[in-house]
C-alpha cells in the first residue's frame, strides 16, 4: 500500500528526500565547470564569488562573474535561454576555463606614453631627427651646393693670388716672365722728371723698313684696334696689359707693344686736346717708372693729335745706363678716347738692341683707332 503524501517512484526516480531537487530536463541543464576549492576545501575566492541557485537548497554551487550577478538581467542557464546561446563569462577570461579571450587593460589617464620609458635621450633624438632631414634632401641638391662652394673657393683663391698685382693708385703691376739680372728699383713718381711737352711736333723718322702687318689686333678691354706685326714680334704673356707683343724676353731693356686702359683714376675731363695731351704725359711718366731703369732721361721727339680719331700721340727717346753702359730706347704713347670714363692707350718701347725695329713705331701709331 502506497504511502499517503509521497510521490510514487517512477522510472529513473529514486526515493524522495526531505528537500526534493526540482526536475530539470536534460536539454535545459546548465553546463558549468566543476567548482574549484582551495587548499582548505573552501570555495575558491580568486576574483569570483560562489553563487547558489535559488531554485532549491543544496543545489550545485556555480561560479559566475560578479558583474553578471549584479546586473540581474539574465542568469546563465535561466528559463527561456536556448542551450549554447549564453555561456558563463562569455567574452571574458575565466580562470581555469580554457577557450575564453582576455580583455586588454584600460589605458592610464595620461596614455601609455606617460608610463613607458623613453627609448633614447633627448639629445640623441634630436641628432637622429637632423640626420633624417639631411637624408631626405635630394642628391642633386647636395651635389649642386657642393659644386657651388668649390667654385666659389677657387674664385676666391685666384683673386687672392693675383690681387697683389695692383698699384696703390688702382692700376695693375706688370709681371715679368723672366728676369735675367738684378734691376735697379724704379724711382718714385716725384723723381721722374719730364721736360715740357710740345703742343705740336712732327713724329720722328727712322731708318730701315717697318715690319709686315699680318693681321689686326682688336683689344676687347681697351676697345681699340691696331696692326699685328710679323716675326720677330710674337705674343707676350705674363703682363698686366690686355694684349701684348714682344721681341726677346720681358726684362730690361724692354722691347714691347702693349694696349689697355690708362693707369690710375679716370681723368676729370677729355673735352680738349690739352686734356688728352695731359693724360698722355701722365701715361708716359707711368711707363718710365715701370719699363725703364731709374735715372732715365726723356726727350720728346714728336707730339701729334691722333690721326684716326679723338686722342693724342707722344713720341719720345729714353736714355739710361745698364751695368755702366749707356743705352737708348725709342718709345711712343697713344691715348685714345673710346667714350668710356677712362681712355685707352697703346704703348711701344724698343731698345737699341733691336734698333732695326724702330721703323715700326710711326706706322703702328698712325693706324691705332677706337672701335
């Protein structure tokens, strides 16, 4: 006879307990990890708290996240949930439960850079930044800058090398190509005494025949032209003139034909023949200091206006001593007004060692002109 008030035992059911467990179908049963306990047998408290199912006393203890239990919105395995749609700690790492992904820690208020140590000191970072900027410059720019600096350096070096060839008055000093012997120093300008120049005197005549003219010399700096003479005249290098021809070496006593701008400062006026004659006398004084020995004596042999334009020509004889021997040179100076602030000049002096070439002086001065 069955006991009154007791449920009959059915298939799969055991005897009833004082606190019966609720029946949960297998498809709604919660799948949960076995409870973890510490060394004392107590529930493990490592960041989780035990939660007891409120359906009945003595139910299994489940480990749930504190945030999930506090929300109260949905309990894993609750009624209405389909199996597998929600798992305890989904999206978070549960200690001891494989298959869950960790959550990255939140950044500090100042950002991660505020707590991370610097990779290198500030000075090293600055140098590295400069190197990056330099390395970003195109190679063509770097090559162009280097080429410009080298060119500027060469120009300055050449200028410094030849800057010593100027007089205090701004004119250039002639450079001798070779020196055969010691020469007495040139006198100061005050010691060069010239006789009074005649206002009009016919040019001298010389014995012999003049050299053959083989071409025309056009001096681009002086802006004058004159005849190029055949040998023994040849081009002279190493002088301060624009263009020069010579016979023999560039040493005293000189035999030279040369052209260029008149030395010194620009004259105040070139309006009259007297102005041009005065400039020609100054140019002759300069030539005595530079191309004849000290103590040279000058005699005017001719004084004429320029035959081919505006200018003046002076012919003169220079007497001097070299090694105790009396020597003589025939010379001429033509000043040509080219329209520039400073006029140009054609200068010739021929020593007695080449007296057969004295006949070249007058034809040369008669053909010079401005262009």
